[in-house]
C-alpha cells in the first residue's frame, strides 16, 4: 500500500502539530510512523510501536 500511494489510504493519516511532516500507517494493533522524502519519493520509516505505546509521551 505504501509503495503505491504513501500519502493517502484507509489506514494512513497525517499527524498534526509538531509532527505534521510524519504519517501514521495502522497495521492491526501496531502503528508505523514514517515521513516521505518528496524529491526522491522515498518512504523513511521512523518508528514502529504497539498502539498502546504509540501516542504516549
């Protein structure tokens, strides 16, 4: 899914605020956080966490 269209999809959301350059991809009980290098169209994986831990600061 990310290979075809990393910006939009049923399990993809752009984060807000300080992390607005990042996207969240939902994979069951896990969240994959990534950013996109637009010049090279490369998806850079930043983190993979369980849903329980993903949004804790």
